[in-house]
C-alpha cells in the first residue's frame, strides 16, 4: 500500500503527532505521580512529630547544659532511655517559668496524675533488639545516633535506623555482626 | 601537614556564604565538564559511525563538534581545574567535622582531570587535522573521555557525602564510606544533564554552513539537527528518572517540602524541553536549539538550588547550634586573649562570667532569692573567696542541702567554669543583686 505525500502528512498531523504527545505527557504524568507518592510518604512518616507539650531541648541542653542522662535516667541501665517522671520536671518547674502556657499544661498533668503521652520519634520494628545501655557502655555518644538534639526546637529523627545504618557503625567500631546480636 | 579539614565555620553568615559559593562554583564547573564529556563522547561515537557507514558527513560532524566543545587551555584551567580546588577548600569548612575527605582524594581527582584534559586536547588537534582519524588518536580520545568521566564519578561520590552528615564519623575511620548509592545516582543524574546540554549545544551551535553544494549542506544540517534533537530528547526522558532515584536515596534528614517542590519543577522543565523538541519544526531556521539549551541550564540551576536546600536541611541543627554558640564563644575567646593584661582581664572575665552565668546558671539561681537552687548571696560566701573550691563544686556538684533538688553536673568547659566562678565570687562579695 502506498500513500501520497499529502496523505502521509495528514497521518503525521492527525495520528502520529497527537499519539507521541499523549505518550510523552503520560510518561511525565507517571513520573510526577511517583514524585507525589514519595512526597506524601515522606510527609506521613512524620520525622519530627508535634509533641503534646512543646519541650525545648534547646533550652535544657544547650542553655542549661543539662547532660542527657539528667532526665533520661535509664539510658545507662536499661534498653530504653526513658522519659523522665513528671516529678523530675516539677522539681524545677514548681518555681521556674510557671506563667508559661506549656508549663501550665505540665503542671495540670502533674496535678491530675495524668502522664504526658509523648509521640515517638524513633521506633524499631519488633524483630530488632536494641539496648541503650549497651551502646552507652560502649561509649557511643548520644549525638552519634540522635544528632545535635540541643539545637532542635522540636526533636527530629536523624538516623535512618535501617539495618545498613546499624551495620556500618558496628563494622567500623568492630562490634558484633552476628545476626543474633540484634535479632533475638 | 596542615589539614584544611580542621577549620570550623566562623559564623552562621560565613557558613551560608560558603555554601552558596559552593553551588555557584558547581554551576560554572559542571556544565563546562558536561559539554566536554558529552561533546567528546558524541564526537567519538560519530567517528565510529562514520567509519562503519563510510559516510563523511558523520566525520565532519565529529570534527565540528570537537572544535566547538573543547575550548582554549586557559578555559580548561579556569573552569576545569580551579573549581575542584575551591570545592576542596569549601568542603573543609562546610562539612563541620574535621577532615571529611583526605587531601589525597582531591589530588587524585585533579590528576585524573588533568590527564583527561591533556588526552582530549591531543584528540581534538588530531581530529581537527583530518577527517580520517587513526585508531590511535581515537583511542587517545576515548582514554581522555574515560578519565574525565572517572573524575566526575569520584567528584559525585564526594558530593554525595555533603547530604549525609551521619556518615562523616564513619568516613573518618574508613575511607571506603565515601561510596554511596546516593553518590552513584548523582553521577548518573549529572551524566543525563551533560548529554542533554550537549544535545542543546549541538542544536544551537553545530551544523554551520560551509562552502559547497547546497543540497549536501542541507542534508548535513538535517543530520546534525536530528542527532542533537534525539540526544536532547533522550536526556529529557532519562533525567527525571534519576531525579526520582536521587530523592529515594537522599537521607531523610535532607528532605523537606522545598526539595520535593523543586524536584517537581525539574520534572516539569524536562517535560517542557521534551515538548519543545517534539513540536518544533526542525527544518526551518531558528530551530529549538536556544530554547532547549536554556531549559537545560535552568534545569541544572534548579537541581543545584534543590541540592543547596537539601544540604541546608541536613545541617539544620549544626547551623542552629552555630547561632546559639556565637556570642558565648566570642566572649570566652576575648577573655583568653586578654588574660595577660590583668587590668583588662578582670573586666572581660566579668563579662564572660556573666554570659556563662546567664547561659547556664540563671535558669535556677538568683543572687537574692531562692529559685530552684539557693540564693547565691547565701551560699557563695561559704567558699570564702576560694575560687578553686567553687570550681570543684561546679565541675562536680554534690548535694549539700537535702531540702533542695540536686544540681546537675553541667559539663562546662574549663574556661567557662573559671570565668563563672570568678564572676560569682566577685558578685557575691559585692552583695550582688540579680
């Protein structure tokens, strides 16, 4: 079958060109959708969640120079670093900054004996065994995993907590690489 | 050997200046290398095609292209070799941690670049002399091309480190940590940009008419335009894919809404470039060359702005810390400087001590009344002017009065303890008020 040049031009104009345009636009549309999906999953992961009380590490760590274990008292004796009991907060805040809204919230929690439900920033899946105590004993500085918390108005997740992230550090420090060390 | 890596950023402003400077340098350096890589690669490919098909117009195109992309030796020096030296210096300060990349790393990059430039220059002059190129000369060109690509790969790996501060402590212990998937993706992204820009440059600059048969000239121009357009189209299709992979491999702390939005802008700009190429009438004068080249430069600019924002996110806490530290550090520093001159020393020590007091003590202590801790006018005189004893207590507090909460160990640096102890004794002696 042969076409005249005029017919071919018509086919080019009415069929081929729109088809290519459609294909190109669809391709870029898919890429944009993928980008949006990545963005949404990043947003929903909530790497720096809002907290019920806006506790500023900036003031307590950087301005007052409190050591981490002044509040996170279990960090060198347990798997979990632990959030401090409200008594700890109130030992200073019965007197300090009592007029601030966030401190009033804290005081209400204390009076009503209602614990503050902090939102988790770091969490590990159930099949991972992790102990703060071990890492503190091995003299891993808190900032190596948690970053410069003293500069964070709102704490954000710094390390990925993925297995490769753990293993790299274990390897460099000569710590155990045995599966059963972390997967008990 | 003096290590540039031990330098610390002086102030938040200086830090920002350096970081933006880094991206300005890259904005000049990488497109330059990109044209060199894309141009030489296409020139070598055309040389091969021309020989296979026995078509001299391919060889002529190959020659013209090489003459276009490889500029003078001074341009090679200015845009090819000086920027990595600047980046070397900027890295040392922008990355905060000491010695992030050993000097050997940069020396290797420079050496590889230099040898690549030399080989490509020799290929270019052989290419310029005759249409028919000896296999030896083509091999020289290929070796030069590989060298420059290797340099860009190493550079991209080093560039990837910028976005992942968590890796720096590991990198200091083992050099192999400079390799990362993110660095590899950055390399591929750069390559896609390089070839896209080369395509745009071919459309814009190549296919210049020469004396001769008009029909043959039109055919040559058509060949050049088709080649340039296909190369650019391919790049517009591939580049956004690498951009998405880049987002996937970027560490979470480098991400922010800005990073996602600017990525979307890059995808849309790629779409614009792609449609420009498809819709333009390639045969007519004033083809899409200028528009496409401009769009690629814009794409690269947005990619760099995006990377600048990502580095800012990754180092957000360190920068905030810099802001918080600046005033105290300056005063303590001034205190140390003036220590030899006793008269001035007391005054400045007073200032430094006051700053430390307000930073670290005033939250719990006042001189006149009890806050959390006891009033200082009551407890400081117990030390009877013995600064050493007071410094011992600040260094390692013990509970004295069971009615009060225990004072935490603050872990202040020795010079701050010294300044604040002298300030307290001085102030309490004078019966200081707040």
